[in-house]
């Protein structure tokens, strides 16, 4: 179940991306954080505790929204715009 529900701005161009190997769609102008949390219940798993994380400050100050791409690149989800073809990993599949 998605953590966020989009209520407005649904008329922007769609952007296809992959989340944990599954095809997903966001909208042009969405941050990675928005794109992921409108599709999933978490942004990533903490590398220290394994607990779910969804970002904290949502403005690039707290370091809580770092995500990984399938190729291993790290990006800050709240300050990075979604791009066509991005392949993102939450780490959710690694948890029981």
C-alpha cells in the first residue's frame, strides 16, 4: 500500500521507472521521494536497523532519504527529480 496519495496535479506527463524490479509510473516534476511513496509504503530500509524509512525533513537537511539505484548509485530522494527509466531499490524485499 502506498504511503502517500496524490490528490492534485495528475495532468503532468507520465514518467516510467522501476521500483524493486516492478514497473511504476510517476509524473514529470516529481521528486524520487514523491514517486516512490505514491507507489510504496516505504522509501528504503535503514542500513543500521533494517527498519522502514520514509524520509524525515523532506528538504535535504536530515540525510534520511538516501536511496540506491539498481546499479548501486546513491541519491537523495527528496532533492532528486524522477527520470524516465530510473531503476530504484527500497531494500524492502530483503526483509521478512
